[in-house]
C-alpha cells in the first residue's frame, strides 16, 4: 500500500508522489505529466437537443457522421450538405432532414426511389404501400374480383384453382418491372428466406421468417418478425424521426442519434 502511493521515475528511479507531473529530483515528466501533455482531438460538436446521422457500413459498423445542427439539411447525389456522389439510386436532391420546433423530420424532395423508414414492431399501412426487407422491394395491392364467365360459345378459361384472397404482394424488380406475385391465403402472407409464403433463399440479408403482412378488420398490418436487419416502409411525404431510428436513402443506411 505504501508503494502504491508513489510513481517510480523512468530516468532516475526516484519515488515521485502519486499525482505529481514531474520528478522532483531530475525533472522528467511522469505518466501523469505525459497525460497532461496529450493533445485532444478537435472536431465538430453536436449541440444539445440536436441530431446526427451515422452512416452504417458493412457488418453493422459505424461510418462517417453528419451533424444536424442547422434548421435544414439537404441530402442527395449532387445537391446539399450530405452527399453520396457514387450512389446511382439517389436523386440529385433526394431528402431534407429538418427541425419543426424541437422535433426532427425527414421529407422526400421528389426523389425517384423515395425514403424507407425502419418500423418498430407492427404498423398500420394502406394498400399501395411499398416496403423493403433484405434487398427485396414489395408493394401491397388489393385483389381485383374477376367474375368467371364462359366465352361466347360457353367455354370456360382453364387455369389453376383460385382461392379467396383479399390482397397480394408484388415484388418490384429494378426498373420497376413486376417480379413474383403472391396472393394471400387466410388474409396473411409471411416473407422470409425459407418456409414462408414468399421465400428468398439467396438473399443473405433476409431472416428465416422476416415480415408478416395481414389484412384484418379492414386494416393492413405490417409486422417485423424480430428480423436481424429490419423491415422498412416507404414514407409518403415526411416522417418524424427519433433516437435510434434508421432510414434508407438509395443504398445508404443511416441511423439517427439525438443528444439529450
């Protein structure tokens, strides 16, 4: 205990009382003095009550941060303060992160591909809504009721058996082309990597059972099934953001952090 009160000088090996910055015998800086001489890193400060956006890189690692200390912050491919010049899926002026009183919002600035917001648990959405899980984009559509009638000569069109369904999920491919289409059975569709109604075994970012879409009592309910990478819904115009929220702009995933 007595030795713990002292620091041994690296030059003359004399005992120096704990906390002293220099050796009293030879003047050599101690470890306490060396710490005091270190230069602090200078950087942009995040103002209290303001937010910052953190770019998420591969494997969930944090990348560059963008401090939102002004009233508005334009993000896009070639316009604004937050630029991703190599992202071909971003419009030149894509989104605006802005404050309304003390709250942070993001607004779509007429972009081609929109803004996707990560849901928490379940969310009521409407027909025509677009959502994303893994690398897949989907749209939720109502099913048109088609009356089966025979041709003019009394012949019926031959096809696969049809079951009752209140909605369908349409996969949207690059260029806006329609991909897989699945009609709901018993008013529910589950999307995932395997063992679901819509399966994407080659998508490494989709969980086994990723998201459920259900039509109940006139409501369309989108539920994330505790997936690893989350489910994102395309916002209509603007969305209020809170601490820990995630948004997709083009191919860029950003996390929101707000200082208390």
